[in-house]
């Protein structure tokens, strides 16, 4: 795995690598890989104390724990499918792809069972996966069935040409009818499982929202992403003081057990990789989402 470093100022290599999603390793594991010369910078071995700078190329040649994904007969809600792509309506509670310690019951396990035609751009652990949504976020995501389609859609994502629209119920009353949150997001220094708004080792993150309805103690929003950072909507809504209702990580308010944040990927608009025609898909809120939302509204 090769990573081109993006930093504003020099930072320790173990700190930098542990802060980015592509690596998904703890600082302790990164240090072991450096000691065994399985991590190099610009094709040269380095020490743990080495500070990477913008433009450095980090080469990780060994991953200590292998992940093997097997197909599982898990029902898929397929909104659209042709020879090149699929649009899936993912339920809340389903992880998108396997990881160390969690190799079963993911969307990828279901996809492998369903189809032998999936892109290989992201390797055997993320076949077909163009973009992700959180485990406890429901809704639409794109799957590529071949590498050509995947590369095109990946480039469209980078250019912000794929429009992703979400519905979110958030705590508190937002008085503005609409707004834009432009605040960089990086991994939390206190808890690497969390993300936060920070100027340290962060990436640009832009979220647009529009108020759909105001209730007694909550606000229903339509949210559109310009960028796609991990936990972006959840982090940005917490940042402005209106965390997503029932968010087990970023909200301190009362949560209803056995369901995640009230966040749903409602609409997806993109250019088809082969026909080059614009396509839009929509999906309703899940019944469980509606039921829990009513409980919040009635408070």
C-alpha cells in the first residue's frame, strides 16, 4: 500500500499513519512494522521518530493480520443493477466491509455471495465498494461490478460530482433555514475511533444542510455532502451544537437502544460510467427510523 502524505507541517510517522482511514492500524502496530522495515518512506527505512512532510510517499509492504471475506447468503435490497453498477439500500446495523476482528455479516459478504462480478480496485476485502456509509447509517450506496466502472466513479467522487443527500434528525432547534459547515475533520487525538473538527492532520470537509421541519426539541434536516470524510455529518452536526439524534458516539443526549443514529442516505445522483447519462435514485426512511423519530418528536 502506498500513501502520499498530506500535511501542513511535519508530524511523526506513527502519529500520521494512525490518523488516516486507509491504514487502520494502531500506533503500536505501526511502530512494529517500522522496526521490521515493512514501512518505508520514499523507498528508505526510517525510525519511529521520523517526521513525514507533505509529498512524502509511505510504502506499507506488510499487513500483520490477514482478512478473508467469504460469501454469505444475506438478503440485499437492490434498488438498481446492470452490467456495470449496483445501487444498494443498506440497512442500519450492517457494516459495509470486513476488517480485523469483524469478517462476517457485512455488505461485502453479501455481495460476494450474490455476484462474481465485482471490481477489484480496493482489493479482496472491499470488492465493488466505491464509497461507504457508517454501520448504523441506512440508505443508498454505489457498487461497481468492474474496474472500469469503479475507476470512473472514483474519479467522479474526487471531483465531487456524485451528489449524496441525507435525512437527519438532530437535537435542538436550528433557527437558520439553511447553512454550510466548512470545517476540516481529522482523527481524534484522545480516541482514534472518533473523528473531530481539527486543524491537525485533517482534511477539508464541507456539509450543506436545509431545514425540513422543526419540532419541540429536534430539527429534521436534508443534508448534502460536498466531501466524504469519515463520520462527516455526525461530526459536523456535533460541532455546531446539534448532534444527530440517537448517535451513540457523538451525542450525549438520551439514546434509544438497539438502533444507531437517525441518519439516512436518501438520494444518490451520479453519471453512469458507461452510458454517461445522469441517474438519480431515492429511498424512503426505514420503518424503524420513522418509529424512533416519532418518539423523539413526541418528547
